C-alpha cells in the first residue's frame, strides 16, 4: 500500500514537470534537481555529475533559463551567471519561479497535497 502511495507521488512529480513542458527530457529534469540540491553549482560540475557533454549542459540550462536556443523563451527556472571570482566559470542557481516549482515538488513529495 505504501509503495503504491510513493509511486503515485513520483508520478505526480513527473506531471509537475509535464505541466511546464510536456516534452521535457529526463536529463533536463535531472539538471534542474542537481541545481536544487547544490545552488551555485558550476556548469563543469554538472557535466561531471551527469556525464553529459558541455554542449548538452549548456543547451539544457538555456532551456531552463530565460532564453532557449534561437531566442525561444525558456522556462525561467534557472539563471546561469559568471563566478565573480573566476569569470571563466559559470554557476547556476534557481530563479524565483524555479524556487516556486521546487516548493511545489517538495509539497507533492511529502504528501502535503493529495496526489491525483
């Protein structure tokens, strides 16, 4: 019974991401969650943690940022910025919208709101 409840919560989390983008890929979700876990993580650390190419990291972070490839609007969940101590290093953090999505995911995960 408890396993079924947990599975419903996991499904609800996936549905939260699908509300943002029905075609959002697992690697994009993973990168968002890594930034949630480590605000200020570098692009290089994201690549090391996921074994994705730097091009994939950049593309996915752009999709989660303000502006996606080709000037398309992004999801505005993350913000990439230059490290003030090393301008060659890019760091990533949540935006206000990203924090709101994170809060919503935690609510679903903890079961504070009944899963559909």
